[in-house]
C-alpha cells in the first residue's frame, strides 16, 4: 500500500468521519437547545456526559487499545504469510476472549458503580450522583457491541477495506440523534443512554456481512495458550496500562470540572467535540488508514520506507490541521452560536465555550500527529515507549490543571489549556523517541511545516481583517439561521481561497496533490 493508497483510504475515512462528526455536531446542537448547560434532574446533560465516561473508559482501554496495538499487527502478519486459517482462528479466539472478559468486567462495574462514580465525578452529590449511577449502568451494555465491532473493523482494515468501518459511526450518531428527538422530551437523558446502546449495536451490525465475506467463520473456542494469543497479550498489556494512564488524565480533568462552575461539565465536552472535528477528520483518519501499511513495512524491516511514508503522512495531516486551527479560532463564536445558540444555551454559554475552545486549539496540530507517531511504535511491536510517554504526560497534566484552575483561576478554560500543553509534550517526546529508539531519520517535514504555518497565518490575518468588511458591505437583511450560516460561509470561503493561493505561491506539495485529485484531467505541478 503506497502513500497514495494511504491518502485514498484516509480520504474515505475522512469523508465518513466528516459526516459522522457533522451528525455529532447536530447531536450536540440538540443537546444545547434542549438541555442548555444548567438544567437539572433528568434533563441534566452534564450528568449524562460525565456518566458516558465509564463505559467509554472500558471501551478505550480494553477494546481500542487491544485492537489498535495488538490484534491488527499480528493478524496482518498472518495474512501476509498467507496463513488464512490461522488468521481466522486467531480472530475467533480474540472475539470470544474479549466478550468473556468484557462481561466479567461489566458485572463487576455494575455492582460497584456507586463507588466508581465518586472517582469519575468527585463533585457530584445527591440527585446528580444517583442519576449518574443509573445512566452508567444502562450504558454498560454498549462496550460489548463496540468490542465485537472493533474486531470486525480490524479485519477489514487489514484487507484495506474502509467503507463499512467508516459507515459504522454514522449509524451510531444517527441513533443518538433519533433518541434525542423522540425520547428526550419525556424521558430526558435516560432516552439518550438507551440510544447509545442501540447505536453501539448498529455499529456492530453493519460490520458483519463484509467480515463474513472475507472468510471469518465464528466458532466458540478460547485457547489462551495459543502462540498468537501469548503475543497478543504481551503487546496488549503495556498498551492497556498506557491507555489507562490516558484515561486517568480524562478522569482527573473531569473531576476538576465537577468542582468548578456548574456549566463546566457541559462546556468542556462541547468544546472538545468541536476541536475533535479536524483532529478526527485528518489526524486519526490518516493514522488508521496507514497502520496496516506501517505494520507490513516494519515486518519487512523497511525502515527507510517507514520514514519516507511517515514524513508524507505528517505533512498531509498538518497541511489541513494547521489552517483549520487558525480558521476555527477566528470564527469560534460564530461556530458555537450556529451549533448551540438558541433554546436554553445562553450568550454567556457561547462565550465560555468559545474561550475554552481557544485554549484547546493551541495544541491541536501536535495532538493531530500523535496517533500516527504512536502507531509507528505499535508497528514495531513496541507498546512500552508510548506507555512511558503517557505516564510523563499525566504528570504534566496534573501540574498544569492545578496551576491553571486553582492558582491562575482560569476555571474550565484552565483545563483546556492543560489538555493542550499535555498534548504538545506527548507529541514531542514521541517524536524524539522515534528518532533515538527506533533510529528513524528525517521523518518530520520541517520545510513543509514552515510553509504551512506561513500560509495559514497569512490566511488568518486576511480573513480576520477582510471578512467583517465584506459582511458589512453586503448589507444583508438575513435573520436567524440564515444569518448564522452567512456569517460562517463568508470567512470560510474566503479562507479556503486565500489558503490555496498562498499554498501555491509557497509551492506546498500537498496543494498540487489536492488539485490533481479534484481536477483529474489537469496536470498541476510544482
């Protein structure tokens, strides 16, 4: 799979991610207008968002970590060796083991939920705490469906099939949106919790036909002494510890949020979701699309090719993420007003969410390349180095959160700043480790990055100065939603045009690749 094929896979994942995340934006829009940030009782959206973290913790640590770091490299190796039967047996073994392990974990969590909620939400008491316990227990069903779905995704990604894994999150978000529209009014956030479980089931269901078509044959068998299983656990355990550390960071941040202003538990997730749009659309999409390729290169010990493709991949990510961060900073209030404005979401909520988003955008470029840097280590079957960097990162996060919220009194904005600083630190340490531990050379596109920063900065300055003048000169008489869309469409359109112009003037390679993709009959060259 060449770098061009990686781009093709990333484009498919990126487009589906865009649709899924736009649905997620609409979902948050519904949350904003229906619940605001200070509603109480069964309409307390802050409790739902906090309760969601416990099943999400289970999924991220036990499922995402296992599949992304251990299953795909081993499964890819077996497929590369043309040992399809052993690969199928391995996948079946993993599926059964994961389901059994998740069931045990979920039973334990269900019993001890009252104690766990105090860890995840130290500031919750009384009605908020009781409500969180009930919601957590409902949503505990979702990790099992996500677990099976993730294995099926891993199988399809190994075969370079990205369509159905790309569609799955769309069905998930649609389920929550439908639940919000039809059940939230009468059942409040209970309707959302049930919708999460239904969405997780649909996430799994859409993966099944293609996985069977690839030759997956389910049978109930668990053999923990199998050679591949031993390798799987050897790779997985350090990654699980590392992800537990990452999740501990989220728990710490969530706990701090519950001790701050009442709206902090709502504002922070909303701002993070907006920041995640470019992060998921470009950074994570490229990392997922390239992982099986890097695993193949690492298995063949083709280190120079790994460096070359990694350099191109990082450049591709930054080409989109840096201008997105600058552009999003300029139009942040208009974006938040469009998504959340109206209903119970007040003007003060818009300003606080926008200011929180500003601090999150500081570390966006660094956070966007972290997934692909970590996956290089996983490709080489090294899960310990990302673990060590994660441990250092959590120490940075604890110190930063304490300083920004308790000493500088930045409230929820301080947590956002701490997240950015932690992301910057983690990315830099991983890059240094790649150079000295794996001896990968010349993998960071310094020259291109400087050009991208210059182009993005020029674009940002011109958009900031010119777009208000254009809007004022047009004397538009629009109101409501049309006015909100217009206030965004003008700076976004202007920003895209200017960025393309500056990118061409500075001869950034990605702009020519993009133009040739958009206009196949043309031959744009540097």
